[in-house]
C-alpha cells in the first residue's frame, strides 16, 4: 500500500490524502472544504479504481462564487491522475 498527499489549488479544501493499493483507493481523506460533501465523496471513492475515479470526477466545476475553472472533485481527479 502507498500513501499519497496532495495540496489542491483554487478550492476550499486544503489537503487530500489517498491510500492506494494495486490501483484501488483504500482510503481517501480530505481536509477543509464542505465537510459533508467531501466526506461523502471520500466514502464513494473507497474501493474504486484510480482510473475510474479520474474518469468520473475530471472536469466538474463549482457554481456560485467559485464558479468556472475547477472544483474539489476536479482537483481530486488531478491529484489521482498524477499517480497513474
């Protein structure tokens, strides 16, 4: 098992930590941001392949005051993509 830590950019969350084994996300921890939503995303990611997570989350953007370029899910996809 390997542990990876990332610092996202342009979003409320401050840090992502993933425990990955054989291309499967065993644990995802997200610090900061909308805690309820990000806890839910973490739970959904656990047991999913890194490739599938990247495919599902890539390109999602925020609405409202942070609208436009990225989002926590998009930043998660970029972090996970860097592992591939």
